C-alpha cells in the first residue's frame, strides 16, 4: 500500500517536556525517544509523531486540528487520564457511531477519545 499523501506523523506542542512525557506514559503507556531537550518522538501511539517545546497549545475551539484517540473502555480511559493529571473538557456524549469525551493534558492541549462500545 502506497504511503503517498497519507498522514504519517503528527507533532504536538508542549510547554514542559518531562511532565508531558510522564502524562502520556501514565495515561496511555506511550514511550518516547529524546532528540535533545526540546523534542521527543512518540512511540506506541498508533501513528508516528513527536512532542516539541512550545508556548502554544492545541485548542479545537480556536481552530486547531483535534487528535482523536480510540478506547476499548471510555470509563477506564477517563480514570487513567484524570489519574495522570489530565482534565475533562467536554463530558462524554453520544454521537452517531459511539460515545466520546474531550480532555486536556497537563499543558492544556485538547484531545478527544471515543469508543463504539
């Protein structure tokens, strides 16, 4: 299958690298490869990507692209996110095809997570 014109990498701004990596490790089990102090490649997230130090945050209400994760168990995912220091931005709601909620990481970046279960 050709990779031509396929999305294959995302980069996420973070204000604090160490606490960001800790959040994603604890909440989702992701791992990282450091490339200096200001960049870390994401491993185990389902798509290749990286974290980079920035003063900016991802906010879908302001037109940012929204990264949406999948979950086999939304209740457990919410508990894992909150246990890792994340905050729920939009409580779980139903949409055609499943349920989802939006959350912010420790930097204030917004994400969504959904399930068809």
